[in-house]
C-alpha cells in the first residue's frame, strides 16, 4: 500500500531568505552611515557616503516590500499586521520596525538634502536602533518557532544581526569604490568591522554546528540534510567562501581597498547562504511528519 | 505561562469547557471515512486535508503490522500558531477551539511554520464552489456542530467509534473517563503545546516519525507526484 498519506510543502521559500538578506544589509548599512552623527569620532569617515547609501537603502527597502507583499497569499492585506497588531507575534513587530525604519531613512535623507543638521542626530539614532531591531526580528521570527528545532535557538537572532553587519560592510565598501570615495581610514575601519563580524560569525557557525551535532533527532535530521543536499551551500559557500576566505584575506593580505572590498563581498555571499541553509534545513525535517 | 492567546488554557479549570478528542487506535480500521466526512463537511479541495489517516507498515513478512494514525489539529491549550499569527487571524476560543478568521488571514504561513503537527494548509485560490481561497485553513473540531450539541463530522462517521469527542473538564464525560482510565499519548508533548488529541495505543514508529525518504516504490512515486504537482518545489514559493 503506502507508508505515508500526506506530504507537506514547507511554508517559507527563497523569498524569505532574500528578504532577510536584503533587509539586514539595508538596515546595517544605514546604521554605518548614520554613525558619524550618532557616535562621531572615527566613524566620521562614513560621512561622504551618507546620501548615496541612504538612497540605496530606500531602494533595497522597496525591493523588500515587494518581496514580502508578493509572498503573501493575500497581498492586498499587507497592512493587516499593523492594523490588527498582535504583540506576541514577531511578524507584527517586524512590520512595525520596517515601516518606522523606512520613515527614519526618508527623514534622515530629507534632513540632509534640506540642510537641517540638527535633525540628523535624533533621526540617525532612532534609525540605528531600528536598524538593529530589523535583523534581530528576522532571527526572532525563526527562533520563536518551537516546532522547528534548528531555528529554536537564541543564537539565531544574534547571528542574523552579525551577518547583516558583514553584508552592510560589503555594500558600503562597494559604494565607496564605485564613487571613488575610498581612503585609508575608511578602508581600515571597514576592515576592522569585518574582522570582528566574521570572527563572531565563525564562533556562532561552530556553536550552531556543535549544537545540532549533539542535538535531538530532528536536529540530527537537519544535520544530515546539511551534510548531503545542502553541503555545498553550507560547508563550501558559507564556511570556506563566506567566512574563512575573507578572514584570511583581511588578516593576511594587504589592507588595500580592493582586498577589503573583495573580502566584504565574499562575506556577503556567505551571509546569504548561511541564512538560506538555516531556513531550508529548519523546515525539511518536518515535511513527512 | 501562555502568552499571546485570546483565551487562557482551560484544561482543568473549573467552570470552563475544554473540548478534546480521544483516538482509540485499537479500533481504527483505516477506512478513511473520517477523511471523507471532513472533505464533505467543508468542501475541502483536492491536495489539502483537515484530517488525514497516516498509514505505515512495519516489520518483515511474516512478522508485519499495518499502523493507522488519524491526524488533525490538536487544538492545543497553548497553541504556538496563535501567538505567532501577526493579525490574530488564528485565535483561541475560550472553550479550547483553535479557529481561523479567513477575512483577516494574510497567508504569511507563520502558523504553518509554528505548528508542530503539520495540521495547517493553504487553501488554493482557484476553487469552483467555495470562494474562500488563498488563506490558511485547518480543522476546527467542527465548532459549528459542537455549538449545536452535535459531535464533529469525523466523530459522527467513525465506524469503529475510534474517535471520541467531548468536554475533558466534565468528569462524567466519556472522554474524561477514557483519558482517566487508559494510558494515553499526545504528540510531541515536549513542545509545551498541551495538545488535546489523546491517542490510545499508538505505535512508536508513527508518532516519532520525522524526515525520512519514503522507502517503497509507491510511496516514492506519491512523493514525486505531490511535489511535481506543486511546481516541483518543496516550498510554497510559486504555489500560491
């Protein structure tokens, strides 16, 4: 006869992985370029990039909005998470953070264009807080799912914030290169930020791998998937290309703009595949339950 | 502590109802009448189910056994789908039902991800008779029947009286007697969801089953056909 009566389609696909990546990249890019107004000091090297990065962040937010709305079964109801706000749902908070962050970025950019420098600090500060909350909520969205054991870890929100810092460094670095605004101080700062974020990513990578290696039956099924059909994405693209190679380039190579930008781009590739693997491997063990 | 619920857990709370179901697997013959009754009651479209009966064969000839495992929404006393829903489209009724408001659902599938029992599905949009589509749906314990003093459709039709429904908070009810006198099992109790579908004598091989590639040719073919029908994807992307 048959062994199973039903097969379940996993609820979240590539749209969510791309959204998590883009929204994290956009939010942390804004946090970086708002830092001259929020923190000042060494962060002032980001000042020449403020306007162009803020514009690019708005473009990324627009792409994220389209991805989110089109992923819904009822796209016309996209405002419902705000209208019928549910405080225990990460998605409701995410919708709120997303809208408020967009308002902050528009406000920050407008204040810059209109020369209202007194508004830059409060808007930058509010935007920075929301910029941290946005990737944090994407991780919380997974962590809150107690049914999916790979996701149900407090490390996931922290990991998503750190991955967002790496991808933001790539975006800002690329933008500086395209605009010819790179200088030694900027390169050194991005290099130091990247080294920190990549080291934390490596620690969390090993920690998560150990957790599931010593884990429950479902976590071991996830590990089996990671070691089989997701092995290239996890071990090659995420670990080697996305973490070890850029770390090696930054620690051992010359601290040139091209080298730092190259390392940043590789780390951004890893930041995407890491999320992608977590999203996919977290869902498939339940497909036949 | 339960958070994000519209009604507090009512199991064992005096003066409150806690509707629940017992499934006595010693009596299930795998006739699928419950599945059909449910399809008829709600015009459930092809490809999705509110209730199913999983079938698994164990052992090698001549020492074999076929196991039936009726599955449905567990109407948890602490449902993770409810607290994760961003619009409160899915909510907990004070009598224990976990219900769905179609007019609020945005089909973000957070509830599908949150459910440990795979009890939720998305209704297709191209339905011929019923206009409700593109939203998440699930078993309701037939609350429209229960409120009129009837039992759910699957319970009504069950040939062997394998499915028994009632108020677990009422000590005189049949279901309270069954849960009190028999060794019962709930699915995934470690998730803290307090599921309210109690099984009598289930087999370990079918309660613990997680990801495993189907073994038989027929099961593999079924799986391939299922995923191909859904545009070759194991994910919702492109299906809605």
